[in-house]
C-alpha cells in the first residue's frame, strides 16, 4: 500500500459508513480506482473485496479506468435537454471521435455526461475541468476545445 | 459619497452565479472599492443564489434597492464611479422588465418577484452563507431557543397543526412522521436530511444549502429534540461540492456556538450531524436506498414493508425529510402553525420552491404559495416562452412526474391537483417546453434516464423500462407499429404495479402523460412517419434554401461529416447520405438558410 | 396470532409470518424464483406477487410480494385474481425475453400459459435471472462473500471481483445448489474442482480411506477451523463417513456397548 493511499484511508474511522467517502477521496486523488487500491480498502476496512468491487461499479462517481487529462462534461438534465443538450453531446462525440464515457486515444479528453449540475439557467451546459461553459452552441465547441489542445 | 451613510452590496452567488462568471465580477468590484478607499462605507458580500438566474451575474444595492444585471468585470469601474460615489444609476446595467418593458431600477419593481412569497429564499438575497452571525442577526436560531423551552410533544403538535407536508415529492404529513418516530421503540433514533436532489433540472435544495445552510440545520436540530435523536445525517449528492462546503462550515460554526454538539445551549440535549456524500446514483434519493448508501452499501431499495419511522437506518426509528422541509421548520416555530397554514390551499399548506427552467424567459428559482396557477408561474413570473414560440408543455415532478399541456395551465399547483392530472409535485423541478420539443423524445429522454439510474434489482424496472425504451426509440426512428401506443400504456401500468420501489413505480409516468395529452404526436410518428416538432433525427432532413443561401461557406467549414458541398459565394447543398443530422449547419448559419423539413 | 383470509379461506398464523408461508399452510402454491427459506427475503423477481386489500380500503387494492409481506389482521389476500395473473404473466414475459433459452423459465411460462417471447432484450445470451440467490447464500450462510452484484440497471451482473479467479471461494457449491436456472456449474476434473462462471479452480482433497477427491482442500480447512472438535471423520468422503458411522458409533450413548450401532 502506497503512502498516499495510506494517508487517505487514515482520514476516516474504519467503519463501513465511511467507505463511500474513502473511495471518493481515492478516486479524486488518482483519477480512478485501481485493483490495488480497492484491495487496500477491502483489507483496511475489513470489508469483503466483492462488496468493495460492488460499490466501485455501482456508483457513477467512480471509474475503474484512468481518465484523460481533461474531463469534458455535458449536462443531460431535463432543462439542458430541452435546450439542445443531446445535440451538444453528439457534436462532441463527432469532434472528439469517441463515444460518451470514453477517452481519446491520446488520453487528452474524456467525454462524460451528467444528469444535472444545477446551473439550469445556463443550459445547454458544458463543463471542462470544472470550468463552466454555459449556453454553449455548436459554433463555440471547437473553439473551446482548441484552448485545451495547447 | 451621496446622502447615504452606508451601502450594502449583495452579490448573487451560488453554483449558478459562479457558473455565469459572478466570481470575477465580485472580485473586481471588491478591488475597485478598495482602490477608491470606500471600504468603510461599503459592505459587500456574496450571497447565495438570489433566484433570478437568468440575470446573473447580478447585484443588488441597499438601501437604494438598485438591481444591476448581466455584469462583466469591465462594468465595475463605472458602478463605483457612478453609483457608489455619485449616487447615480448606470442605465445600461439596469434590467428591462419583461412585463412592463421598462428599465427597472428597484428590486421591488421587478415583476419576476412580485407574485412570489419568498419565505424560505429571502435570506438567500441578504446573508453571507459563510457567516453564522448574518443568520443570527436575521433571526436565526431563535426558533431553536424557543423550541428548547417547549416539550417535544408541543413541538410535534405545532408541526402537525401547520399542515406541513414533505417537500421531497411524496408529500407525507411531516408532523405525523415525527410523531411516529417519537413513539417508535428503539434507540438510537436518527434524523436524516435527503439532499440527494437527483431530479434533473432541479436545484432548489442546492441553492438553500449553498445560500442559507443554517436554516436547514436549525430545522434538523429542532426535530432531533422533538423526536429524541442524538445523531443526524445529511446525504448530499457529490455533484454539489459548494453545498457540501457551505454546510460543513455551517456545522463547525454551529458547534462553536453551542447550537450543535454536546449539551446544546446548556441543556441535556446533545445532537450532531455527519455529512455523507452521494456517489452519483439517482436511486439513492429513494428512502431505503439512501439509508443503504449511508450504511456503506450499494443503493438498492429494500423489499421490507415497514416504515422507516419504525425501522429505518440501521433498523432504528428514523425521520427522513427533504432540505426544503427542514428549512420550513424554524419559520413555523417562530411564526406559528396558524401563520403557516394561512398560506396555500386546504390540503397543501405553505410555499413551495420551484426551479423554473427550460424554454422560459425568466429562468431561476421561484417561491410561490401553494395553489398558484401554472399559468401565473409560466407567464406572470416566468415571462413566457423565448423567441415568441408557442408553449407546449410543462414537466413537473422530475422523472416520476408528467408533462402537462396548455389546457392544464389553470390548474392550481398543489399535491392533489398535479397528481390527478397525471403528474406530481415532486421535489420542485418545473421544465417548460415549446413547439420545437417533440413529446416522444421527451418520453424517450425520461426512460433513458430511468434505464441509466435503475439499480437493476427488480425485473419489471430493469427489463420492462428497457423494452419500453426500445419501443420509443423505434417510434422516434419511424419504425413504430400499430398497437405500440396501447402496448406502452399496458406495460406502463404493469411496471407501476409490480416494481419494487418508487423509481420503477413512477418511471412510466412521463410516457403515460405524454400519451394522454399528446397522443396525436405519437400517432403522427407511427402512422405518417412524421415528427411534428421536427426533432426526431430519422424523420427530418436538413435542407439549404437555395434562394436564401449566400455561399458564406460557414456550414461547409463546420460540418464534421464533410457532407456539405459548395464553393464560396455560391449556393451550398447537403449530401443527404452523408448527413448525420447533427444540426451544426442549422446552428451556425447566420442567414437562416438552413431549414429542417 | 393473526387472523386473515387468503383466496376466501380464513387462516390464523403467528405474527411475523410472511404471506408466502401462510399460503403454503393452506396448500396454496405461489411461484417463486428469488426466494429461499434459509435466506432473508429479497423481493427481486416479483413473481410471487399477490393482491391485498382490506374492507376499510373501500375497493382499493395493491400488489405486494408474498415472500416479504408480513401477515396482518383482517387482510384479504388473493393469489390468483385477474390482477395477479396479469402481473405474473408480465414478469414471466420479461424473464423469457431476458433468458429465452432457460428451461426453468420455459417450464414456468408453460405452467402459467405465457407465450414465447414477444419482446427481445438483445442481451448477450444468459440464463441468469439476477435472483441473487447465489450472492445471498454465499454472503448470509457461507459467509465467504465470493461474489456480488456489480454495475447497475440493465448492466447488473453477478461476478467475482474484476471477474477474475477468486481468492476466497472454497468451491462449496452452495451457489450452484440454489441457482434456479443452472447457470453456475461445478465440475470435478483431473483432481481439481472447478466452478464457473467464477473462474475458480481448487485442488481436491482425497478421502483418507478410498482416495476419491470429494472436497476442495480450502473448504476442508475452513470446515476444520469452524468445527474444531469434529475429528478425523471430516477427512473421509461422505460415503466412507457413512460406512464408518455404521461400523462404530461416533457418539456413544450412555450405557451402550461397542458394536451395537447408533
């Protein structure tokens, strides 16, 4: 078990109640949850590995695969949907040449959707690395992505 | 400075505010105030979401009550020079009211706010959510002090008499819930705040937690005292980092001030709260799945036919309420049951917060008395549909609710009326749709959501909604058959009756209501293979209008499929075989030369 | 004691009994798939649905799963009403669509007069109906927690962590025993016990008497650890154990003499 993993796990009392928080912190630190990390959590929390694996695959907050350098998030909430959210998602899929949930071969972009971020006045919404790009239109997408390709 | 001694500046923050760029304007304004040595005379703070999201970044000045909208950092110099130093308003920054079409100076004259009764949201416009003193000065924790002098039975009685019903969707009488938990056997008892707010398009709970976290906290503490609990939880969806941050800070501050923790305000009563972050699962908004998630398990609803107030979290008596329900408690304790029940209708008391979003001019958070008409919300508050398009439907209740058409607009917004019409109150999301929205696509959207979020435990939800989605997909692609509508109706009723939890049990609602009110649209897709709203890709074509196209070449440059032919300054054309109907050409054309047929 | 009626027959049972068991007492057979008497009710398959009502409900009724609904005074239960039959057929139609090749489901469908699949779900072929009996028996009874439900929704699947060989499986076969559709396969081959689809293979322990491999060494060790005082008999295969038991009593009753049997 690496020191980093140890430190994160030690933030919480080893109760099953804290398991989601631990996994979230680990996922945030490493960008995904590796098999080793899940095994560490299982042994430290004395929780069967099958249950930890269950948690890691059930909740969308976790990824079992490393993600790209930049996370492109498209909001698919109802408000964004009626304002053309799916179109934006499709256009991103075409421009990046990957499907939602995938990462570009050069590991630069991961495209994901989320069911509502709570900024409905700005729909359709695209968030890249936590930066909000509201009222995004087809014409703007390529330009915005160019900034991250540098 | 002008004849005002001190000016208070309230900057609308919250996630929506930040998303619109409020932070950079706020910092620029702060900086400019400092540069002009006005710090002693001007008090500037970032509040929560002030509700009129369509105008953000927005700021209000008191005591003048001036409102400026759509600010950018470059505006701050003029604001300081003109408004703060010379006492003048900056015309171009004023909001043009949608109703009067006039520039409005004062917040009081903004039509958007006039029909609202902002009991819960008022403080979102005036307090710094990171300062407990702001909350206390505005009357915060008075209700707790009052409650601690009453008996638990007295408190429960007040909540019962107020008529408050759960604001999470089901509308169960809150006082009755607390009473059941109080009477139940088992220790310890738990208080939970459901802040999972999974309904897409809903951000009311988020805004309360970000803008006025102590109001929610105070409500929970009062309940804990009444029910006899020492441990509470708040389950917040992890997509709300700002709400989690603000609530954490609120907890710390409350502990320091003895409103939370051991021996609250010197009494025997101890209570504390733990924050649990969700993992991105809508199903965890369901009571038993939420509890499973708190316990560190997957969010699978339980089959047990037993009330949570008898055996809930860790099999102990549990009170689970929504964020807005908790926020109502201090107000009821302070102002009395009679006050609360004087607002609203006979069976739906008090106010309700809605997120008014979608194809609406005035997007934002509104708080209205129960019983107000849908029409009033959409036109008098919402300002109607952008671009003069025709209203088509309003969706309430999230994925568990339904789409109501024009002829339902005079319905009062209360629990029973919405349910009777086929929808439900839900958590408060209100999504407006116009003539360009295809109702088959709306039904498909919600079933896709259900499929994405279903835990997969029970057969009808897991398999049944998949089959329904396949049928809807076929219909939207022109592959619908005679009998599909009846099949969808039949399956909907069966899935509702046989599912294990309310997610599956209500998933067919959007399908049932769209069929009920827009059957003709379904029939058009099936019989004529036409999409009246021209949204279903398989049933539409993009066409360049020869007499309008001026050969600007913009569509050619932007088409990711290279499906457009044409030379600069000459009429362009779309190669239909290559076209994937992505709609980029339609969006980028500045001359309306691309049409959808 | 609780008094109520099932299919117009009065019945009285102990409080805490579930409707399924109560119906059985009256000889009424309700189909089940995810139920097992040794395990906690799960309520996933939904095939044991029954219709309940009360006089005070003024004609309103609802469907509940009989495996998990506790008996109540004055409850009126119908196990074969029109509503129940429709629901049951619907569930079976969905299960056929999911597992069109499963004999168990085909047999049930025939029994309840459900036509072959009118829907298709386009899954990869499987006979797993996600009843969870395997997961639950391994977790609740055997307590090895080898497998679990992973992913969610239509992607829900039972598997070992990372779908790899398990380091905690003892190949006891309890999961295969309870599986209603025969998805889980236990096989003894070349001195090893193999279990699929858990990708696990363990060496067999050979009977001290006849030399036949009868249990995995891992399972044997676990049994030894749990039943410390059982002695050498555990190292014999079930047949040899039985032979030994008839030769000489394992437990000698007071006053009994050698060789008289148990």
